[in-house]
């Protein structure tokens, strides 16, 4: 599946509105992410960038981007980066996430997920830490997450 998601991204994003179409397809597969209306900016092995626009539906009671909206952005970026990076005979699942709220999140947000270490070798199970940094429109880091992925071989049959 890894190669298919990455090849789908590469194919669709060549079209007009391709990034929007790809983002909608991912949200059809994982509907909870529609709550943040993500837009994929970059997807390649070892990197995924996703942005969310400043909308009322992602705000909290004080008018800033809600903490859980930032967590959703982090999980989506980390998961899609993992999908584009791990070998096709491996599977991944988020095992845990630790977060840091560094500054009030005001405006549109841009999240970037990158691995902290090389992925475990094909056929071997193990933890794989992914770092996600979210910046605001001014380029200031407002949120950081460390998503711990569990990688294991796909079951055959």
C-alpha cells in the first residue's frame, strides 16, 4: 500500500486541484481527519507536509487553533509520512504521541513530519519515532509532537 499511496499522490497532484483531490481522498479513507480540512503540500519518503486553514471549526473557546486539531494534524502528517516511507511488506500503527504547545496557535498552520531515525529493516518489528513540527503563518513554531510508530511485518495470506 505504501507505494500505491505515494504513486497516487504523484499522479493526482499533477492535475489542477490535485492536492485538494488527494486530500479529500485521504479524508474519505480516514473520515475523522475531515474535522481539520487538511491540504497536503508535500508527500515523499521521509517527509510529509500538511496545512490547515484558519477556520472557526478548528478553534477553541479563546479563538486559537484547538490543541486537538493540532494533534490531528500531527497524527495525519506522521501517518502519511510513514505510509510513504516504510517498505510495502511492513505495516505501521501509532503507538503513542507526546506533544509540546509552545505558543498560541493563531491563523493557518503548516505541519511537517520527518523521521527521527532510520526505519527498522524490512521483516523486523520495532518502534520508529517521527517528529512533527507545526508553524504558523509567520514561521514560528507553535507545536511539536513526537509520534511513536510501531512497525511490523504485514501478515501474509
